[in-house]
């Protein structure tokens, strides 16, 4: 008679609740559901901010083509026969009467044959970084008009830039963009993880990167949401990282970190060897002199000339081509003697400073020209579409919370992470802690009232 005693169950024969022990059980049964809720529920709360940021960013990508159309009278001139521009000193001198008593803060000679020269004046009556710029015909020295400018941006681009960064709400509005940038990387990574885990059994790349055209209803929405997310994930992470560098609170921390690591953008030294030497008062003539020195040292267009804000300092001439390949060479020049006090070539910038320069310019759509704009526009459309699909999926299902409430250990783990990250990303840390509190209270209420 055979022995009918059953052998002890193997690991494969044990039920899942028995196998998933220790950290694995804690991850699968407690922390993973909480992280899913962070993606889905926090996504619903943050999605409106992300939608606004993506939409205003999409509008901003149009400004390089819109700006020349709106401000054509100031930007474009007629090239006369021969095409020889007047001396820069004469051009600058013609701009002075347009801003009586104004202090010139920057001069940009015409970089194209049909372009105008810009003479920018400090504007104490305007917010910081805002100035007034007089546009001059380089062939006739005739002023073409005066515009309020933001850095190098003219009113059209400055308006869309302000809309994207602050929603025209000033410093308060910067919190919106920081909230969007702070959560963008979290929702991107968590969504990517959820999608890849869902598709891990298919073992087909096509099911991961392409939508299921044969599906319908909520499955089709989820398919498009996930596959488009795979395509744009890398760019969204890049936009989140670079966007945080401009933010109100996290941006300050980024600047501090860059300073500590010596990753800041280098600049030429403007201290003169003989600071007591008087600076020539003739700004137009001095501008032409230092430009000639810069040309002799190989600085080609486009360039900007910056007079010192106080006596005893050198003038700075710097290339300002931010498209690829970047031109950012700069010289500090003694205005009295024309001697080069210091020089800095872009090739000698630290790698971190170069990457920061390229990252910012790529975020703004100017590093690779039209191709850069098209790529950003496609990603913005993809993000807007994913947000709409996400809301439609939620509206079709609107499920009750079937997950058990998060355990104290899971809440403490994610809460501790929020505190640690919050030191560097304060808006994100505070909003995540608030979400965890609401989720814990709501989860326990829904779990307690759910039918058994």
C-alpha cells in the first residue's frame, strides 16, 4: 500500500498571503496601494495646475515667430544700397534723447543686416529686471520706437513668459508653477512605474509604447494615457528639473547648491587695476571703442555691451547667441585705455555651468531653434491629452476606495520622505504631507463604512 502522506507544501504551493512576508508583504499590501493613491488622487488635485502650465507653455513656444510679426516696426529695417551701418556711437547718441536722463544698461548692435540696434535703459520705476529699450535704425540712426522689455524679451514674449511663470499674479503666482514642476516628476515616475508593471506580463514592446487601437471605453483611454506617457516621460522629467530652477523656493535652494558645488555661471572680473582712473563720460564713443576691441579679439555677432553701473569698473562685451552652437565668450575692457582686463571663453566654462545654460535654453525652446519648439509643443500636447484622458477614466469609473487604509508604518515612511524632500522642495513637501493627512482620514472613513 503506497504512502499517501502529502509532502509539505513547497514555496510555489503556498498561498500568496503566506509567501509575501516581511518587506515584500509590506511593500505590496501597504506601501504600494498608498503610492497608487498618491498617483491617482494627487494627480486629480494637481492636474489642473499641470494643465495650465502645459497650456501656457504651449503658447510660449509660439512667441519666437509671433514676436517679429507684432514688433516688426522696431525689429526690421530697410537695407540701403551698399548696406554700410553708421558708427555705433552715432546710433547710441540718437537713442539718448528718447529717455531723457536715463542710464544706459545695455547695448545690442544689430546682429543681422535688416535688424535694428537696441539701446536699453535702466527703469527704476518698473519692477526688477524690467527695462526700457530704444530701437535704432543702424543705417540712418533714426529711433524706431521704445518698448518696455524683460531682459531680452520684447512685450509679446515677456507677457507669455509671465503668464507661464506666474499667471500674472506676481510672486504669489510663482507658487502655482512651483507646485506643478514639483509634482510633475513624481506623477511621471509613478505613472511610468504603474504602466510598466501592468504591461510586464505582455512581454511585447508594442503593448508598452503603442496604444491598443482595438480596445474601447476605459481600456482604450488607459492605453493611450500610458503609451503616450512613455514617449514623453523623459522630456517631462527634464522640464520638471529645469522648471524648478526658476521657482520661488526650490529655485533658491538650487542656487545655493550650485554655489556650494561651484556650478554657478562664471563671469569676467571687472575690477580695474587702477580703479581711481575716471571712466570716460562719453557713453556712445566708449561703446564703439570697446566693441572694436571685442571684434579684434574674435567676438562675433550677436553681442551685448554692458557699461558699468558705477565708476572704476570695466565694460563687458559678451556674445549672446543661445541657440546651438552656443556663443557666450566675454571680455572685460578698460574703457579709458581699451585694454582687456579679463576674458572668458565659453569653452572654458565648467561642464555643470554649460549643462545649466543648455538646459535652460532647451526648456525655453531656443537651443535648437524650430526643432526645439516643435518638440516642446508636441510634449505639451501630449501632456494636455494625458490629463484629459486621466480625468475621463476617473469619471467613467469613479471607484470607491477599496484599499485598506495605509498603516502607520507606510504613512511614516512616505511622510518622512516628504519631510526630507521638503527641505529642498518646500512646496512639494508641504503638499504631500497635506495629501497624506487627507488620505489617511478619508481612507479610514471609507473603509469603516464600506459593506463587509
